[in-house]
C-alpha cells in the first residue's frame, strides 16, 4: 500500500456510517477514485468542509491494488466555487456536467483531458453572467468531445428528436473551440437536445436532469 497525492474534484459523496463518508473524486491520473473519509462527519474533522461536491482539492490517499475504495489521508481545499454554490441556477445546471463526468470516467484509468475540461468549465461558470443553462450546454459539449461522444453536428438527425436549424447553429457555436462559453442568450432547446443525446449515448438516467425538470415544471 503506497501513499499518493493528486488534484481532485469531488463528484459524489455518500454517507457510510455515523462518522465516515465515501467520497468519489475525478482525478487526472486515476480517473474516478472512491475513497473512505473516516471520521469526516464528526464536527471537528479537519476535512469536513473540504469534501463538498464541486470542490477542487489536493488529496493524499493510500492506494492498494484490487481495493475498490481507497483510504483518504488528507484533503486540502483549492477552490470551492462559491459563485456556483451561492446561485441556485448555476448549482442546478452545473450538476449535469459534473454527473456526466462521474458516469463516463473509468476507475484507475487516466482522465487528464476530462479532468481539465471539467475544472475549466467550473472555473468559467463561476464568473459567468449569462444564463446558467447555456453555459451548462457548452460545458457538456466539451465533455462529450473529450469522452468520445461528440455529436455529429452536420445534420439534425444526429439527435433523438431532430432539432431546428437555428438550434443546430447554436450547438455548432457551442462546440467551437473557445476558452469561454460563446453564447450569452438562454438556449433551452440546445440544452434539452444535448441532454437527450447524452442520456441516450451514455445509456444512463441522470438525477441532475430530473431535478432540473422538476424545478422548471413548477
């Protein structure tokens, strides 16, 4: 069993006992990494505030081959993205690309590009002043490309339900190489088309999409 250090983004957390929690990270070298955070649910735990979903950290853990859940030793907070967490729309829509990264990342498999795309997307969204839905669509487009699920934008038939020409143009603009989201108007159809496409190609339901649907059906 050896000690390793890594950058990490918290993509999921599940309570394990009254005092401990299993936290899943996205890491550049190990991909999806589940760790047991012992004692983290105690009030005086030094890691208690660091392991919130979305947080970007530097972690130290004990790696053992063949073990599905590793042992977390340290977690130092690098960025908590308060600009996302304090904004209901941002936190709600940012949960979709975060969940996508969780679902497509493989355990113990390098995920450098996926990690970089997620980290850059979260950092850009924090200062974003446009609609959160459009930014989430841009983030998702980047993550789809990195994960090998990039849609064919040459025709509307690539999507489960063919999209309008105007929406396809927006999707092409979102897919263009850029360091920040290039579209600053709300694009519900673009997001919904990408969401349907993602669910079909990943072959999995998304809790984040259910929450978004419930919020906007009220």
